């Protein structure tokens, strides 16, 4: 229960109720909930006036460097239910060389979420969701995943003594499948995509009574994910950036951040400025981009979805209208990049700046370059790219020149120009 000893038994929570994201119908908090009667995600609502009165920004000083520092804006009511593996605040890493080359007068910042437990930002959502599951007496949880969410759920469930069942597409990177198993969950490899896995979890929910922790089917993962937005605001001195590039799968992060910004404004911690929210998808799986281009409110299933960026290979998102709303309300846009562009962006940032992104994070940089080239963003913008997992979790291109001991080394051929930028 790291860092929470100082908080005491009862957390000062301000949750008033849950609300259907489509119809605004109210539901009670403090009982187990899934989707609304309308089949849509439920959002957690708070007494924001109460928070505004109780909590000046300066109260954060001296609190743990963790997402739990924002506990008044989170739903967990009792400290003993908090399940923690050390949810650090993640750094904002500038890309100064690339910015000097591409964005004179502007700034490119990578929010590196790979530093979190289990190596991805799925830890934020699952830390809060599993804490709430414990608070509400859940003993078994299940979810479909492309890897990172399942790993985070497995870890937090083991930590809290909850049994976990995880269903992945059978081409999920082996490292993800194995970390899920190592962290104590039952893991199944399904010959389909994440939404096919979701159907199996739905059946398990009916047959075996599992609690279904699929993206946006329970109300609390989004609350954990929204801490990315609060943390970003705090790190930038409560002045949000001009534009945020977000690799979008199920969309919890973008929906959560947009919710966070509204809540921060309501409690008086930020002014009216909002970033433009940019959805980044892969050209092989771009349902939100297509819907945005067509001006549609919902995004039908993308058939034959394929991309190397597994975290954003989500053919259909139940929160599609909430993602699209955040993009439109913010004056942002939705854009797709090819797997080739992702691969190029991946090695470019790693070699030039020493920052090993994940492929989904690389997609945001590819999209940034594209948007700069076609004038959709300005060079002087302060842009934040979300890197949502550690690059170390992904299979990388083959490398390494063999050297045989006993043969003379060809030093002339071996020694390269040491400055990485000189290669371009
Ligand atoms: C899950 C995931 C995403 C997509 O996040 P959502 O908030 O669900 O849209 C992006 N990148 C990585 C690495 C992920 O694991």
C-alpha cells in the first residue's frame, strides 16, 4: 500500500453517482456496475464544487509522486482497498534534436508511460479498476486484451488476491502472453481479434459469473486513465499543451483525459485553454479515422484489421462516440499512419534521441510529422506525444554484426561516424 500510509483509513472521496454517457441516466455508485441500460459506458461523477472548496492546487505539494496524489478525483473510498505496485508519475521527455530539425519555435514532448508497473499505461486504469473491484467484493475478473491490459490486470489481481482470466488474439506478442501467465492469470490464445475475445469474456460472464473488465464495460478504468491528463497539466504548470497525439484503440485514454480537463476546469485548477486532441490509428485498422472523415457519430467495425501496433488494433470501440466527441470538441482531428511509417518513426526517434518508443508511440510521431507537413499543426506548437508502453515489450528488428574471434577484425569497415544525426 505504498505511499498511502499518510492518508488514513478513509479517503476523502467526492463521488456522487454514475451516469450513462449516452442518456445521462443516473446510477448509484458503491454497487457493482457494468454498462448502462442503453448499453453504453457509465461515467463517474463527483461533487466538483466540494472538491473545489476542499482542495486548493497547492495541497498536492508533498503528496506521493503517484496517481494516488489525485485521490479526491478518484473513486476509491477506503485506503485499505487501494492496490498499488508503485504507480509513478511518468516523465515528459523533450525531443530537442528532432524539434530543431522540424519544429523551430515549437516543442515535442514524449509522455513516457512505459515507466509504469507492467511497462504500460494500462497500469493506471487497472490499478483503479482492481481497487474498486476489491472495494465492491469481486473475486474473479476477466478481460479480452491485445497484451498490455491483460498484463496489468493480471498483476493487480494477483496483488489483491482476485482470480484473473485473460483472452488474447493468438498472434499477441509472446512477451505479453508470458507476463500475463507469470503474474498468475489464466491466459487463453484465441484465433480471432480482440472483439472476438470480448465475446468469449461476455459468455464467461454469463456462465461463470466473472466480472467483465473489458474496456469501458466497467466505469473505473477510465478514472485511472484520466490521471494522465491531470498529471500532464500539473507537470506543465497547469497550462495544457497546444496539441496531444494519442494512439487510439478502445479510447479510454483520450476519453479519460478529456473528462479530466473538464473536471480540472470545474475545480478551478486550469483555465479555458484545451489542447487539440488528435486520434492516431494505423491505416490497417482505422475505424475512428474513417468515422471522423465521414462526420459520423459512431464507428462501425473495421474488417480485416491488421497492424504491427497491437495496442491500437481495435476494430470496434464501444466508446466510439465519446472519442469522436473529444476530437470534435477540441478542434482536433483523426489520422492514420502506415506500418512502414511506424517502423521508420520507431527507429528514427530511438537512433536520433535515444528514446525507444513502443510502435503505438512511434505512430504518434509519424502522425506528428505528417500533420506538420500538411499544415494541420503549426511548427511553433507545443505537442505532446503519448508513448503508452515500454519499447522493450515489443519484438525489434534483427541486429548485430557477427564477429569471429581468431579472424583479423576489419577496423576500417567497422568504425562508423559516431554522430547519429549524420546518418540522415
Ligand atoms: C492499449 C494501448 C493503446 C490504446 O489505448 P486506449 O486508451 O485503449 O485507446 C495504445 N498504446 C498501447 C501501447 C496500448 O497498450
